[in-house]
C-alpha cells in the first residue's frame, strides 16, 4: 500500500549535514520510504492518482529514539534533584521502583509513560523497567499495542539493593530466561526485541553477570547497562570487581558482550583507554543523557571525543534522573552542556545542532535498523512540526527546528507516524490502559 506525504523535510543526512528539502513529496510503500520528489511534475506514473496528504508549511522530521530511559521512574521527573546518584537511588528510586510489584500501579504508570513518549515524538526506545516479571510483561504488551519499537527485558539486581527490592541470583537468571522465551517468536510483532539489562555492576554479583552472559550467548542478545556514569560509580565498581580492572571489562569478561545485538551503554562519562578499546571492538552505542547527568551531578559525556574515534553515540532522556520526556529538549541540553565543557576544558570541541539532532534520530535509530532518516529504504517513522513561527517575523526552516529543540513542546508536533501509520497518543492510551 502506497501513501504520499508532502511538506518541508529536514533530514539528518550526516552528523555534519542537515539536509533541507522544501515542498518535498515522500512516497511510502508498506511503511518504508520508497522515493522522494522535489516537485509534482517529477512524480512517476505509478504514484499519480494517489491522494497526497499535504502538510503545507509543516516540517517533516524523523521521529526520535530514546536509547536510555527508566520507564519505571516516570513519577520521579523533577523530584529529588538535589542529591548525588547513590542517595538518589536509595532514597527516591528504589522505594519507588519497588511499587511495580503491584500490577495495577504498573498499568497506571506505564500507560502514561507510553502516551507521553508518543506525545513527544519518541517511537523507538530502550527502556529500563524493574525486576518484576509481571510488570515487565505488561509493559512489553503495551509496547506491542502501541506500534513502538524497543529493546527490552526485565532488569537484574541481586546485591547492594534494599531487602524490599532485590532478587536471588538464580531466580534473577531464571526469570530473565523465562522472559526471553515468553517474548520471542512468531506470536509477537518482531518490533519489540530482547536485550540483557543488568542495572549496573555495583548491584549485580559476579555470578549473576556470568549467568546473564551465558543467556546473552545462548539467545544471541545484546546488552543495555550503565557505564562509567560518575567517578564514584566507577570507583565502586573497581572496588567490588578488582579482578577485572575497569568498569567496561566487567561486562566483557562476564560474557555480556558475546551476543549479537547492540551493546547500549548509558553515560560513558569517564571512559579510560580500556573502555575506548572495548567500545570500538563491539557494536556499541554510548548514550548521552545530559539533562540527567547535570541533575545528578555526574559530569558531561565527552561526545566529540567519542565521535572523533568513530564510536556510535545516541541520546537518552534517562528519566527520572532526567526530568523531561522530550528528546528535542535533550538535543538543546546536549549542545549547552558541550559548550560548558568546551568553556572549561581547553582541548574540547563543542557540538552543534546538526550533530545533536543526528544523535537523537539517525544515531540512536540505527540500533534498530533503517530508522532515523528520511531517505529511501528507511521506515517512515516521522513527525510533523508546526506553530514555530511568530507573527510578523519569518524564521528559516532550520531555525524553526532549532527553536523547537530549545523552546518547543509537544503542541508543536501535529502528526506522528510509525511505519507510515498515523498514531494518536490518546487513542493508544485508551487501549493500553485496558490491558
Ligand atoms: N545507575 C544505576 N541505576 C541507575 C538509575 O536508575 N539511574 C541512573 N541515572 N543511574 C543509575
Ligand atoms: Fe539510567
């Protein structure tokens, strides 16, 4: 089935080039972009007669990929922002995440999370959930219903966690294997894929990490965890696992890098040469979550240094360390944070809008396949933006995008598409809150 859309396209062609195509017609065949035309007269015969959905002055951009968010921390947005990571985890996060043992609580919160991601234009996500099998199963089924794409699993933690929110080692491994077996195969859409999600080394025993490593190998799965997030975290990991020598080496030597999927590492703020080598040797995504790492005073990822070394970088909200669900706000924050880093560090170079927008779309999207660009072959997962102009003064298209990333909100997103289908966040909410 072919659909035709028309509008002003902004495409993240490369980290250094934002391509603008005014009044462009996009032909979408079975959810995938088939061809793009700059004027009606070049429309080939096969598309003539098909109604064009014309967004007029609207700006069409790829939808966003949030490659690191704790969906179970939704109610913590903007709360408990005056403490450092460990106090924040112990005093706010663990008590709150423990509530997800109650499936009704999970349903109430998770349906709002999905609605809010869609409202803000996120259609691909790598979520952290909680340790609870049933709540994770519900979240998976909600994602299936929503049309979104994800990499997920239950999370794992068997030590340095409060007694009301911790698992036994064997139980954690067994429940993870059950989750993998129950959520793969032909009864599911294939859009929501599995990955291993140990919280981070300090809350996982060596035996747990090795058990999960065996599952990663057996089921050919990638990894999603936190890596060198703060100086305190890296030091604690080194103290708990002296035999491995660095935060990154723990995951590698426990076998968690052996599977075939992407290896997603949140934060990567203090990578040593060992981490840089490891990030280079596997299909890794280092996820920059500047709103969060400012809030919990963890530091600023050296994005430019990672990119100069040819490493893949993506953006994440890291809600609830991050207080905002909107990836476009993370774009603005990533640029601001890089300016501060460059201001205080002589040899650091800042990033600009083209680079930050690329990371939020094509950068993270590539973890899922052909996502995050508006070019033939890519999924038509896209947003239409409007309402970014003031009366009496005309902003060029690229500056409208820039304004959106600093001063926009979800009212500027007039349409959201997944695989060429129009998505209504409120309609999705009404369905998933019944699951
Ligand atoms: N490290 C371990 N758990 C967490 C978490 O929930 N949030 C953040 N930002 N870092 C973590
Ligand atoms: Fe996180």
